[in-house]
C-alpha cells in the first residue's frame, strides 16, 4: 500500500547552497470499468485506496483523492524536487538557483523563465510570491509549518524572510506547490477550494474525470520533454482489486504493500516485474497526549516495551520493513550520519514483564478483568488505522494483542481512509499508527513529529499526538538553523533524548517507500543501483517527505 506522502534532458544532483543546474497503499475490489490495460502511450498508475473519488486537485489538501493517488504532483510543481532515496540529493524545477543570506534567515530563489501555466499564460515570480504569501495568510495550507515574516520580489528573484535560521528546512521551503495568482487570488479560503480544473506548470493536465478513474494528458506548454502521453488513475476500494490488476498486467506503476512480493509478483515475470522499497522515515504508534490513557507516560513506556518490533515487521509488513531500534527513532541506515552514540536502543522483540513492571511501579494495579487500572479507570485504548491499508491493519491488530498480554486492554479498529484522515486531523482518537515525514535529512521527520504549530485547531498536518512543548519547539528551531550535518547531528541529540524519554511517538519499524512496476510498456525506472528517486507513486515533494512522481515520469520512455 502507498501512504503518505528537473532537467531539460537529465537530472543533476546539486550542492547545498549553490547553483541548481537544469538538466498508498493499494486497494480491493474495484468498479468493473476502473481497470484497463496500459499502452505504449498511456501509463496506468495506482497509489491509494479510495472508496469514492471527487474532482478536487487542491495541492494543499492531502485528504483529497487525487492527492493521495499521486496526481497533484504531475500538475503542480515546486521550486525544487528532492530525492528521498539518496539523501541529500535534489533537483531544480521552478527555481534555477538559490542563495542564503542574513545568517540563513533569508533565502533568494532565481525563478525559471520561459515557463507557462497549462492554460498558456506566463508563469512569473509574482506567482511564486503570491503562493508563499497565501501560506502566510492561511495557516491551514502551510503543511510544513513555515514561519515567514515577509516575501519580496526583484526582477526574476523571490526572497523569503524568516525570524530564525532555516538552513535545515530547505525541503519544507522549496517543496511547496506553486499556484497561479490569476486564479487563486479569487478563490477565497484556499483550504476549502476544490480546484476541479487545475491550472499548473507541471507536465500534465486534466483530460477527463469519472467516478471510476481519471486521465491526465500532456501539458502542451510544458518546459521539458515528456515521453509519456497520458496517465490513467483507476479507482480501487482496497488492496485486492489493485493487486489483481497489477498481477494481470493492467497497472504499470504502483505503491502497494504486497505479501509474498517476490513469489506473487516478481517471479511471475522476472523480466518485467520489479520492485524497489527504499526506506526513509518511520512507522510509529502515536498516542493522543490529551486523552486517557495515552496521556500517561508509564502507559506509553509500557506500550513501547511490550511490542515486538521484529514480529510487527516480519508478520505485519511481510519482512519488507525493519525494526527501528534507536530509542530516539532515527531511521537507519539512511540517517546514520546524524545518529548520536549517546542515544540508546530499544528491544527488538519486546518485554512483556518489563512493561507490566513499569505500570506497577507507577501505581497501576491489575483489575479483576485482567487489565491494569488506576484511579478507577481501566487502561483501555483503541488503535485506529485504515482497513484498506492492510499491512497497517495487520501491524495494529498484532500490536493490540501484544498489549493485551501486558495488561493493557487494547483493540484495533479499522476505518475508511477518509474517516481515519478526519480523526487524525481533528484529534478524535486515542492511538493511531502513522508514518513520519521523510526527507533529505532527519529535520523533516522530527519537525513533523513534534512541531506544535502543525497541530493547531482541528486540521493537524503533523504532531498528531498533540504535543505542545515550548522547549521542544525551540530545539526544533535550533535544528532547522543548523548549517552542517555535524551541527544537525548535535542539535538532534536533545530531540532524540526527548523522544526516547517521553515517547510522544513510539517508533516501530522503517517506513518503506512502496514501489513496484511493470517495465513491459515503459523503461527508465529508478532502482537500487540508480536511486534517482524513491519511486513511491504518492505525489510530490509538495507533500513533505513524499515521493516525486514528476521526477520519475520525466525519466520514462516507451519500451522499444
């Protein structure tokens, strides 16, 4: 399943601050007419289970079906795209260069000239400035939690100014999807705008839309070569239908959790069936810090001790995700350069006796029902995740049974994707499993976990556990301002220590960038030996830490 989540002719990796050279989880039975075989000119892409799809392409609303299906990233472009499989690699898009100033409190982007919106009008620096000013005015679309003080333009440059150093925050800053001022200046609240007929600078534009799926066609005004004429997005309801379509060669590109991946997919046609599951972020249990009993630290400690991370990865994720053993949650091996030797580890297999002891030492007593209680309240909780995300559902079901063995009355409840998104966003849950932000550094991951600015009101875009700690927010600001890997590693230590000691999130296993593909019709896919992108078809760097569909599709060409 998929979750989450620059060239003229080729992609070029660039350095930290200099010139940029141009160069979800799958789904179940589907409507009978949603699947169709791809051709050498139309690529079929599947990314997210959607019970129903609506014609809304707003790049700032990550609960919209086209966003989750990976379409918005082919329509709206950011200033820079980022490669989550090979940190810290990134590529130029709507910006050709950037430079820092004022002790990394200001960043100036040189905006690419000669670009047009798909309606034929000129793209200008004014559109870029408008987009960032829109984010300042409407925090609900500011998914990266950017705190800007002003935006200015001069010629073909746009300068963003911040109250604190932002060196480590480049991905959040430059990954924003840019929208046209001529249209979005009239839509009112951008967080509620449906954007049914999107106008972007990307390689594709909407062709047709039905409840069974929709098609994007090439943008005739696009500024780079495009070798795939159309992209079709079929709608499926859960894993079974999408997997059947994949196995019968009706899908070219997908991001599914596939049990028995090698046997059930690769071995059926090893010449054309391939996968590449890079790891970037974490999968974690996130307990609501405003609700009983997950607002109790001993309960969170007991949960972390009781779960068997190895079993969750091997059984729940078919061995495709590995246990996260750093107590601070840092993902290995991709972020080894940031890992402090002072941070301890957690048990790979769990320790039920130790979990019970923590609760007993904190004054919890075992009730007659076999579960711990305190102050007349039973330690009972419900873990939620989407039923359609079958690997998460399996992980959470196993975890609930492990917690029961430790004297915690835990149950798993599977929800629809839309209901789960809504509950996580407004805090109507006790505990959920969720993936972290990915990124070219760990900055995005810890920011997404801990930044209180991301969980204001009823539309959280991060900090789903509702942590509100001014010291942590200050430490995040220090991390964002660190100007080298070694400085970032130093700034991470107190945050890693906080996660280890307080468990606002409970890391379980690495979060795979799910990616499987059929090369029968198109070639040029990323691989472990050529990791120019993670390949996960979940959208764009417009969504923090998600894959870059646009980067991949511009590498593809019809198979000869």
